[in-house]
C-alpha cells in the first residue's frame, strides 16, 4: 500500500531569522516505510518543498513528527 502525502501549509518560516516565505525553490520526495497492515507492506511517499527564505538560500518543509533522519515510522 502506498500513501502519498504533502503539506497543506502555504509558507514556511526560516529557522534562523523567523522570516516567512511562500517562494518555492524546489521539491523532492521522501519515502517512509511503515509496519505491514494485514501482511501488506505500507510506505508513505512524502513530497517536501524547499523555500527561499531569510539568510539561508533554501529551507525545507518541517515534518510535524519524527526525527529528521529516520525513514521508518515505527
């Protein structure tokens, strides 16, 4: 089972200065593997946007949960 997800947020704040930006620089996808459901493997395909904001050239959408480097939900 493949679940596709993306943020509904229109803009993001720069983590350095807090300035908001709605200018999207690029997008990329991240795949998170979840535990099987009824024996079927489950993956979440998350589309992440990178914004131009503040003193940094780009900054990615912040994921609402989980550490940044984990690729498994459990």
